[in-house]
C-alpha cells in the first residue's frame, strides 16, 4: 500500500511538472508574439509620425493649415 501511494504521488508530481512546463512554453510563445506585434506597432507609429511631420512642413511651406491642426 505504501508503494502504491508513493507511485501515485510520483505520477501526480510528474503530471504537474509536465503541465506547468507546457503552460510556461505557451506563455513564452505568447510573449514572443506580443513582442513582435509591439515592434510592428512601434514601426508603424514611427512611420506615421514621420509622415505627419512631413505633411506639417509641407503645409507650413504652402502656408496652409496642416491636417493635425484642423481638428
């Protein structure tokens, strides 16, 4: 009886370790995906800021109202 209880406890422990390892792997993959999305968003934000700055400079050169100032 003692050996069966030990084996059951060992099996539960091993199952828990495998489950936690699987959860950690999923979390790491989700983190990598989130980092890629954040980098893409930062790149788009940078491009939009550059475009807005160029639009404002162009509008100032033509002495018209820039798109951001018309809000």
